[in-house]
C-alpha cells in the first residue's frame, strides 16, 4: 500500500506512529489536553519562539505562532508563513490576508473572532513547500494548539494543511465540499482553497464561498 503524505513526513525522520484504521487523523492525549491552562498556552508560545528544531530557525525573521481568539469556535489552519508573515510575525497578512478577512466577513466573522495558525511556524525559503522533516518537527506544536483551543470547527486552507490533517494525498478538488472529523474529539473539519491560490485563480472564489457557507452552517449561523 502506498504511503500517505503524512507517513512520508514521519518516515523522513525515522518516526514510527501508531494509527487506528478507523481514524485518519493524528491522535492527541485527551488527559494532557484537558489539563492545559493559560500558563500552558504562554509556555507553548515561548517554546515556539525559541524553537531551533530545524534549519528554518536560521533563515526566519520572526516565528509565526498564530493569532486570534484562543477560545475561538473556528480554527483556520494554513500551510506556512510567506514573506509578509515572516516580516510581521503574524499569519495571513498582505493580499492573502486581506482576502481571508473578506472571506470571513462574507459569513459574518471577523478576524479577531477566530484563531489562525499554520502547519509550519517559520517561513520556508522562497515560499517553497514545507519539507517532510520540517512538517514532522513542527506539527507537534500545532497539535498542542488544537488541544488548547478545542475549536468547534477546523477549516484547513490549502493542500499542505489538508493533506496533513486528513492523512491523505487526494487532490483539493476531491477533498473540498465534504465533511470530515479530526482527532479524538472528532472535531468537524472542512477544506477550502488557500487565499494565495484564489488570488492566482479568481474563478475558484465561488467554490471557496460555498465551502465557507458549510463552515457557517456548521457553526450554527445559517
């Protein structure tokens, strides 16, 4: 059987992970997640700010921890910081960030209502795709963020985020428009296109809007 993207990421580091056949997503320790506190959130932020797990620490300007309401119902997960994000230390800024803000407003949400994080916390040089070993080293931070936030809905934007969270290699066209669940809490998970892709392919914006309507319905706002 061919290895999935996530399995390749972990194999690159020689990491063996147990995976239930009934659950495509990474498992989290529920007792650990339930014991996390505000102090744990601050400790995690400090840990990430000082991270030197991979060579990206040498080329970054700023670590991009995440931004928004840590008690948000909606968690948006992107791929990796770009040039603007690296300079500001905040995910989804610049043209892509403006488009994401507009997408959220279209379903009655403001940026400060949600939480935004990325698969990687540091920018890959020249905005290349994250390397498997970088994802394997960085995503434990994301899993801790998910456990602390306990979102009602997760929205994965872009191929890298969707592939990691769903442990799949399926195309975006086949992934979006469907309902998934993530982790031991079976958090509803939806998929849509990355704003950077929509800027390059504006005709796909109508499809992204349909995805956001699914988010709105799942949040009980329809």
